[in-house]
C-alpha cells in the first residue's frame, strides 16, 4: 500500500526515490552515515572503495531498514510487539530498534546462527526462537510464523519499508563518489541490493549495480540463467548472511530490472576477509567481504567501484581460522 501511493520510478520494480529520501529524513540521527574509504591495494584491477556498513550500531546495514520499518509500523507495533526471521543481522537490528522504542521483539533464527549475533540479540532484550534453516526459510516465503500471529511481522528484506531504508546507503554513495562506475552489493534476499540499486538507478542510471552471491548458494544467478525465480540446493557455509534457497518471486520482479549477478568462491571470500583486516583494519563477515572478493578478482570490471561491506558480525573462531590461511 505504501509503495502504490507513490508514483513509480522509470525502472520497473524499483523502490520510488521519494520513499528512499523520506526514509533518510526519518532515520537521520538514528543510524550512522557510514564512511567511504579507498581499499589499500595498489595492484587491484580497479579503483576500489569500501562503504563500511559494518560500522553501524549493530554491525550491519540492517539498522537502516529496521529503523524505517519500526518508525512506519506505528502504534500497532508498540501494542502487539514485532517479530522477524533472520540469520542474525536483521535479528540484531530489529531487536536494537525495538529496545530504543520499548517494543516487545521476538526473532526466529536458524539453529546454526553465529553465537556473536545471538549474543547481541540477547543483549538487546529480544526473545529468540531457534529452528532449522528450512523452517526459517518457510517464514521468509510465507511472511508469517503462526505461533506469533498476534505480533506484527517485519520481513527481513521483502518489505518496501526495509528496502527504502536500505536505499539510503545508495544516496550516500553517490554524494561521496558521484562518478562511481559500479556498485557491488552482497545478495541474500535482495533487500539491500534492490534498495541501493533503486537509489542509484534513479540518480545515476549509467552506474552498474552488481549483486554478488557465494558459489554455495547462488539462487539469483540461477534465476538470471533461467529467466525466472529459481530454488536451488543450498550448501551451508561460513558465509551465513547471504545465500538463500531461492529468490522470492516478488523480489525477482524487482531484481531482474535492477541488478547484474556475480558469483564468488568461498576461497575468494576468505581471502577478501583477510585482505580487509591486513590492508584497512576492517573486520567483515563473509557476506560483507563478498563484494570485495568480486571487485578484487576483477569480476566487477574496471574503474571506480564501491563495495558495500554489509556487515562485520563474524565469530572470532571463524575469523581466526581465516587469518591463519584456512576456510572455516
């Protein structure tokens, strides 16, 4: 309803620029305007910049969308409480924002969610329900978890309020680097990439926007190959923030007109995590480093490239193994 009330943009499926600009005003002072810094690699195949969403209060970009969604949920959310499903970052973001607004919050997470993310959710006072990944994905697809039907569900990515909030990062990228040639974004469900791509396409249509997935779970790439939303066989890995079982049909209708797919290997992602620490002293989780892996291997092409470092919530044991040269 929110989206239909606003005239659409020229790109079919894009979140209207007006909604993104309104979200920016709405969340100003709540979330960080993250810095854009150059990657300190002299022999890189492109001029690479890092958009450090890992510096947000909960360690990921999700606070942008969650803050906008909570603000627009109104008194109904305060009365009934809110819930979401998440691999961890959305769980943290919604729990954090709910705490600020004194709203009861419940999060449904997979039983293999990283402990560092679960610790943060507990710190923010939310209730945690752990189920299998397949059960979490069922909530993603159906947009509901029957035992919590009395609460307000906020989808982790397929929600216009979330995507508009996420899109505010795109406005910042263009302000800091107006002549950016390409923007590379980790793709999990599509909420971040569609939001940012909507802002980029509205204000800088010549800029290419890439969505990057791990080789172990790349449903967007499979969907582009088939020409329709696809479900794939997902292999769990240390890259837990992206890589779902499928592209939701409603997200495919947006992504197909806004994004270009890229796939990177687990080895390339691990190398990017190590590189970010050694060269820029930046801690990124697997999803957050996937964009850097695509840029540093030349898959995103030449010129000025912005990599969205979407989050930095990685378990210390996994990070230690990567720094030692291994793959968790």
